[in-house]
């Protein structure tokens, strides 16, 4: 029998540990899934599998998912164009974007987890994966929602590359801004559902740690939504004076939006949680469904002051 060298032994042990960790995560998640379904009275399927993958594979998976979705909508692009997207995503990642990262692919129902999180931040696994279960619950309960902000801006990027139609670019940017606000609400709802479930199951330490993280991150990030909102106002000014801005570099602008969309994605659950928590606590999961499907908050002030949005929902849900 061949004797393994030190590096091969280390790799073999690592793979063994990962397999053991995966089994433990899977078992814990299944118990959270059962309790979440009972708590919110929504029957939704568990993941078909749980996979732990490295940084490069996460990027590949996300890119392929966007590519497949765009292809279904009739937007087919070359390998060269997608390599450019991958390079842009790689260069412009917000700090730690994939550090505590997990996502599930609706096409194969697989939960993908960051290897970095498993190795370096094991205490975050329960809360991060509970978030993904909550997202799966919402995808079952609400109508098919808007595409992710990142996917939408990739579409914007391709549109900008093939056309010098400034008006069209502004329309796409405006659509993207709406999607940002909707995405932030949805991510916040996932956090609120996950936290309520974890507390109900006795995961007080994990829930308290996550709540503290959300409370700390929120005031640091809320200005981003006002920045996005001001971008909308700026685009309206540009549209009124289009001749002056005719030389606008659409592709450069689209790249900048692509970069900022990753930042938004990385902090969206901070931004959305206070508002989502207020909606869930006052109106339950039915109120969350109504908010996402019928009247999503598209103004920064609603996230800065949740009560203003609750007042609006009250009139819509319980009209006089």
C-alpha cells in the first residue's frame, strides 16, 4: 500500500472532517426546517443536498445560475462576455463577501456553503443556514419574486455594452433601484423568520449574537439606501438634460452599479431586518407576504423609520 505524504494526509483528514461537519450541519438543519414549517404553518421542502465548496466554486455557481436564468429570458451571451462578468465580480467583491456565505439553487434544491465559513466561523453556520431555510420558505409561500439585484444588474451591464441608448440605460437603472429595495426587504424578512425560529428552538446564544450583529451593522449601512435613492433622483436630472450627458459612458456606469450591487447584497440583511422584524411581529407571515407581493417599501425612509411603513401598511391591510 502506498504511503501518503504529509500533504496527502492533511488533505485526507480535511476531507474527512468536512464530511463529518456536513453530516452534522445537515442533521441540525433538518430539525430547524421541521420547526420553521410548524411555527409558520407553511409546508416547504427541505434541500436535496448540502455541499461545502470553496470561494472559486461559489463564484462559478453564482455566475452559472445568473447565466441560466438570463438564457431562459432570451438573453444569450458568449463565453468571453461571461468571463468579463466573472472578472468584474472577482475584482469588485466587498470585503468578506464570501466569508460567511451560503445560498441554495432553486433548480437543483442544493444548499451551497462557503468552505471559509465552515473552517473559520463555525458559530455562524446555524444562523446563516437558518436564513437560507427562511428564504426557501418564502420562495414557497410568496409569488415568484423579482430576480436578485445582482442578476438584474448583470442584465443591465449587457444592455449597456450592446447599445448606446442612454434612455434605455436609465430605465434599467431605475428598475434596478426598485429591485434593490425589494431585495433588502426580502433579505430582512429571511433574517426575521430565522431569528424567530432559532429563539423558539432555544438557540438563544446564536440568536442573541446575530441580533447584536444586525443592530451594529444597521446604522453603519443605512446611508447606502439613501445613496441609491439619490441616484434615482440624479438619473431624472440627467434625463431632462440628455444632450449635455450624451457622452455618458454607459458601460462604465454599469460596471460601477455592478460593483455597488455586491456591497448592497453583502449588507442587505442588516438594512432590511428592523423593518422586516416590525412587519413580522405586527402582522405575522401573512403581513410579510402582503408587503413583498403587493406594496414593497421603495423609499429609504421606510427602512430608516419602520413606523412610517407600518402606518402605510395598516391603511392597506385594514382599510376603513
